[in-house]
């Protein structure tokens, strides 16, 4: 799969599961793997990373 930001190749493990986070080695952008409803193919969706709130 290609990165949505820089178009570099994003490695997807052969045993990947729905919701797994993968990262582009070139630009560092993280993506969530989303499985297509009618198949075994994944698409990339930019991951929404939650920061620590440190009790705030």
C-alpha cells in the first residue's frame, strides 16, 4: 500500500488485523488498517492518535 501523505510504500504485515496501526517509514505518518466490507483487502485511514491527558 502507498502512503497517503508521501506516496511511499507502507509495509502491511501478512497477519494484519482490522484496526492495526502501521507507520510509513519515510514520513512517519501513522495509519489504521480498515478492512473492506466485501473482501479481505485493507485500506489506509489516517490514525487518530490520542495524547496523554496526565489527569487534566
